[in-house]
C-alpha cells in the first residue's frame, strides 16, 4: 500500500485534479533505513534549490522534515517520494510564485533495479537536466524503447556521443582502480555523491571527464547507481561488453554504505 499526503494531510479532490492535469514540479526519492536516510541533507538541499528555481520560494528544510515525519508515522523502513507542486501554476497562467505544496508518497522499500544491466545508447538529454523534475515522458519512452529492442535500460548521450546519465540513475566507468564519472549536463545524483565521498576508503581513485561512446572499449567495467540501487554492474552497452566484477561492485556498495544514516 502507498500512503499519499499533501502538506501532511490526506489529498483532497482538488489536489488530485490539479496533479492529474499539470505536470510541473520537482521531487526527490529515497529509502528509509532504521528510521533515517543516507544523504538526507543532500536530498533536501537539492529539493530546496529546485523549489527556488521552479516556484520562486523555498519550502524550508524544517518544514520538509516535519511533513516527512508525519508521513512516515513511525515507520522504520519505507520508500519515500517528496514532491513539490503549486496550484497557482497552470499552462495558461504560468507566472505564479510562492512556497509550493509538499506531497509525500510512502510505500514499501523496493528491490534494486536489477542484478546486472544491458544498456542501449539513446540520443537524448533531459530538459533542465540539473533538476529532478516531474517531466518523465522522455525517460519512460527511452527505457520502453530500449526494452523493446532487447536491452534492459537506456543510457543517454548527446548527438556527438558524449555520455551523460541513464533513465533514472547515474553511471560510472572504471579503468583499473579509477572510477570515471561522465562530465556532461545531468542530474547530480545523491547516491553518486555518497559513493564519491567514500571511494578512497574502498581503495579506489576517481575523476570526472567527458566519456564518449566511441571510447567505451577503454574501460574495464561500468556500473549504475541511484537511491534504490547503490551499485549494479553494467554488462553491456550496445555491442561493448564488460566484466560484471563482483568484487568491484562490493567495494562500491561498501563506499555507499559507509555514509551514516541521518535522522529525520
């Protein structure tokens, strides 16, 4: 069962009417573990920045934490999506500004995306890629097309072949003991940030650099990461195959897990 609240209260018919008709907003999603969240400050900070950019005002971290606690109702394990929207913004009246409303969706924790992934390169870039926004048609269509073609998911690249991100995750490439994060317009993922903070403890170096599809053969491995899947090996990108390398994936998962669970 999924529990849906808006500003800590049950959604009204008017709320749902707006949400069904207007797709303008930002969100973040994460796993609740032992009553807390790894990287919670990063999630909330990114959402606050998006609130200012999209609505002209921040909600306030204290308020976000308040509605999150109300939605969880004491649950120690769950999957949460915090979404921002404003009934003052419509396609014909887009100029409204002010503090947005906060929708919380609470459901059971999901399993990881997969044990391994075969990716199809799609020429695509998300609109306003630095924002985790609610406009998801392009993502769903890309993933759907990849699966229709016999792959598991879609990896995005620009017309010149420069890799950015995936349908709902960031990607890292590995050469020797160095993780290479793609340099391109994309969402700064919280899972990626948490892994990056602790990679040195796992004995891995890292750098950020442009990655071109034409250069994939120069890497030993690749993995994806998001809040539901801290690390999953990529075994193929198009015709280029990679070793699943379980030891490497364990080290990356250990880097993610080294981050403390933050209280709400």
